[in-house]
C-alpha cells in the first residue's frame, strides 16, 4: 500500500472542521483513504451508489442523528445532492451541543453539482481537500519512471505489467465516458468527448486553440469550451494560465492545457511502456505535465501556478508565485544534460525571479550558468514541501 501524504492533512481538517469534502477523480484512492481514517476513530461508512445504503437515508436526519457521536463517511455523495441541506441542520445542532469537528467526510468525484450544493448550504462548515493521483514524492526514486509512464492511479501504477496497466487505464477512460460523465449530468456523445480528450493528449502542454478543436470535431467554440470546463472540473485536465502581471511586455494570453495524469495521456495515445513513450513526439510535453502535477501537489497552500511567454520568445515553463510573492522560475527538461534556453534567463530577468531551477530526470544537483541550478524532481518537491 502506498503511503499518501494527504493522510495527515485530512486528519487535521477532520479535527478542526465539522465537514470535509475529499474530492478527486474516481479510482484515485479516496475510499481507501477514508476507510483508513475510519479505523482510527468511531465511524460509519455509507456508499451512496449502493441501493441499501441509500435506503438508510430515506429519512436522513433521523438516521444520521442516531450516529451523531461518529464520523459519518458518505461516499459518492453527489448521488444525493439534496442531502446537504440536512447536513447543515445536523452540523448546526451539533455545534450548539459542543460537537464542532469531525462530523462528516464527504467523498465526491468533483462534479460541479457537488461543489455548488455544498457551497450554497455548508458555507463556513466545510473544508475542501483535493486528492490527486500518486506523485513523485510518494514513490521511490527508482519508481519515478514507472510512475511517469503508468500514471498515479494506484491500480494502474501497481499493475503486474505495462500491458495490464494500459488495459486498466483504457477501462477507466471508457467508464468515465460511458457511465460517470453522463451520471454527473452533461449529455455529451461519448465518442465525441473521447476524440476531444485524445486531441488534448496529442497537444499536451500546447496553447489552447479552441478554433482548431472546433473545426476538427465539427462543433462550435463554445461547445469546445464547455467540454474543456467539464474535464477541468473533474480534475482530469489542468488549464495552466499565463502570467499576466507584467504590462510592459507583449504576453501570450492563451492558457496551456495538460491532461493531469500522464498515464491517462499515454493510454489515450495507445502507449503502453517506457519505450513507447520515449519514441513518441509527446514525450517531452508529457514529462513537463508530470513535473507540473508533482510540484502543484507539493507547493505550499496559496501558491499560484502560471507559465510565462512573451511574443519575443522569453519563456518560463512553470512560474511559482509562493506565499509572500516570491517567484521561483522552473524550466523542465527531459535531457540528462539540461541547458536552459536564453529565453528562460531573459524571462527570469524580466520578472526578477528569486530562484532559477531546471528540473531534469537525473539524480544529482549542480549549478548552471546565470545563477540557475539543475535539480532532480524529488529534490524540488521536498524543497517546496519544506516551505509549509
């Protein structure tokens, strides 16, 4: 079993907040983590995809009031969106009796319905926590390449072979398209959404060009935007915004788009093993997205992630605005002999970046020209985590 860093943070939130919403894609490990928490405190677990468990909540306030001394874990809570109003009353009555924390743990697949309902009725009573796929700090250095190729969904990462892992990921994609997304509301043809998702994989890390997608899919630009919004809301795609605070430069305004889990991106492209990935044109952009997701997971709360690119060619792959407005500029290279481009140093000068870091897949740190430093991904992840 993989030890997840989020376990400590979840326990701290449960000890300080009446309700915690643990959000993330299906199969990322939310239920396993919740059951681990349940072993450490009096709890009751209800799976709202189960007819039997939903029947128990026919009169939710009566049933849940009987378990007011326990942590109630509600899995797939978006299946009963009307439940949030009941939870609000139970939380408020519990507060008046001195029960101010650890009442409910809500697990959901990050649908907008879930966010909207909980935001409207549980304001001031709920904390949100995103559970991401396994990142590079949660595996050994020897397993980082496998993590990059297979992605961070535990069943994919721990599969017996690359082929078995690829089969799992293809089934995951099919289930999302044919079952989960329709269940969450949008009426989108599964084949059209698959084509869009696959096109995103081919253009991993590229600037968003909605008109290009619209022409290829035979739909309009607004529909492309709605498809992208859906995949972003489900935590399957990252829309990395451009830096925009420097008004003295002509800056790129379109976001970059990444499929957040590298293994899912590779599956959409039919890439099973490391040799397949390394031989494909997407390899560099896939590694870039993989690094970004690990740094997003390890950066201190409140860190802003952007990229920087000017019309003149100055560019930073990832710009981290840390708490206190400190700027760390990150260049991402797949080469074992990384050398940042001239445009990287120019961009760092433009912005006054405090640190210039080149992430590469090696194992040693060493200095580079112009005050930059080459750094393995785990080293930078640990440096960011140490800032908290």
